[in-house]
């Protein structure tokens, strides 16, 4: 079992989501996306690939965030941020996660440099799933220009 995301040095990046049903969301991130439950309850911690998802209920302001209320998305079609998961084989992931109950908005779509599709978690959070297929050259003045055409 993975350890809680407590760095011994440096930092660890986690993604915190507010859920109306923490257990339902924990099951989505473990049973559908393949994460590992590190702690269940409120909050729940899920190790997912090389990152962490922390899931908890919302709530009103606290003394360390006096003007902030945590809540699930009011309109899941209006998004200011989303989880981005990069995979090695998007078609396999699309088939596996679909079989586990993920409802993709569209199948993987060729976007030029990547194949990409989106799903939503049970609370409506948008999740991008992508596979790089053509890595663009670095955007630096000293790098050679890509061939035309």
C-alpha cells in the first residue's frame, strides 16, 4: 500500500476535489481509473499513478481561507481547471475505463500533436486523457525550425 503524501524532502503535488459523496468519488478514482486507496473516509486519499487525489466534502470559510467556500462544480460545462492524465496507450485506457463505467464525452480524437478525450468524475469534474503522438520541437530561438510542409 502506498504511503500518505507526506514528503520527506522537497514537495509532493496533490489534487484536491470537493465531493458530494466522498465514497462514490473514491470508488471512481480507484475502481474506474485504477488508483489505490491510501485512506478512506473524510478525507479520502487515492494514489493515482505518480500523483495523489484528495477527496473531501465541501464547506464554508475557515480561519485560514476566510472568504472561500468549497463546493462541487455548479455548472460542469464551465471549467477553470481540470485534471490532465497523460497515458502511453489512449485506446487501451479508453476501452478499459469504459468497461469499468467511465462515460467519455467523445472517443479519443486526433488533435495533431496528441490524441485526446475527456471524461467526468461523479461530481462533474472534467478529466482530460491524452497521449502524445508527435512531440513539437522546443520553442526556443536557438532551436532549428521544423521542416515546412
